[in-house]
C-alpha cells in the first residue's frame, strides 16, 4: 500500500489531489461498506470547524466523532480501523 500511495501522480485540477484505486482488499472494503454509519450518525462538514459553506455534506471523522456511532460493533470496527490506518 505504501508503494502504491508513494507512486501516485498529483492532479492539479480542480485542486491538488490524488486517487488511489483498490486501496483496500475487496473483502475488507465490503466490510467497510457494511459498517458505514447511518446518516443520523454523521456530522455536518460545517460543524467540524475545518471548513464552511457545505451544509449538504456530512462526514465521520475517525479522531473525533466515533461516539456518534450507536452500534457498538460499528464503533469497535472504526476504532480498530483508525488505529491501523491513521
């Protein structure tokens, strides 16, 4: 994974960014999708204090908002994911 990320080209339009294809193995990605938070467990991007002007966008920050997850299995999954990935 590190090699895959290190070799990425940075696109400049419409802003600097890169895309990583197939970052996670398929089975783990399916599990991530099964563990997706419900909409009412997300927070408005504007409320994160990191940006404004996007009242229609919602996120789950792995550092700050895992307590919003009502299902303890989901909370445990994302806590372990954060410890491994971040």
